[in-house]
C-alpha cells in the first residue's frame, strides 16, 4: 500500500470515528497550493480542523510518535490554511474553531503461533483536541 492509499484509508477511518461521535464532516482534503486540510468537521457550532497522522510500523518501541510530525513549519502552513478556509467559506476569522490531531495506529494480525501475518488486523484512533494554532 503506498503512502497516499494509507493516508486515504486513515482519513476514512477518522471520518467514520468522528461521525460516530456526533461530528458532521464539512470537507475532506481541502487543498490550496500552499497546503491542505485533511478533515474539516463541525460539532456544536465549532469548526474542527483535523490533521490525520497514521502509524503502520510493526515495532513501536523506538520512542517515535506520529504527532511529532507536527513541526513549526507544518503548523504555520496549517494556520494559513485555516484562515483561507474561514474566509473562503464565509465564516469570518472570528468564528470559533479548534485544531485537532487524529492518530490512527494500525496493528498486525497474528497467526496461531503468534507470528505476524503481515496483514493489517486492527487499528485504534485517538484524537488530541485543540493542539495547535
């Protein structure tokens, strides 16, 4: 599975998760030449801009965390994208919004002997709310 396919799968999983929690999905992959918003959702009048990160690694004992990819340059680009979205959709810059980070951790299926089969078998979704901006 290539990186784009993994990203699309993760975004679909997060959208389903958000809908199950009462969010309404307003946009997906909102793109401008200076950046992209993965998911834009609305809940209780607030707009949630959601960046999706996924982790397909088999060994998670190396201290790496997917959320560490939210470096300063990425945050600056996302701030610009949020302002663009709010203006483009006529919300205005004073409309309440939050920026959330969704992380999808994929696991591997085990065979009867406890060895990994190489096939994805399960995943977990965690949402970190109001993380940046």
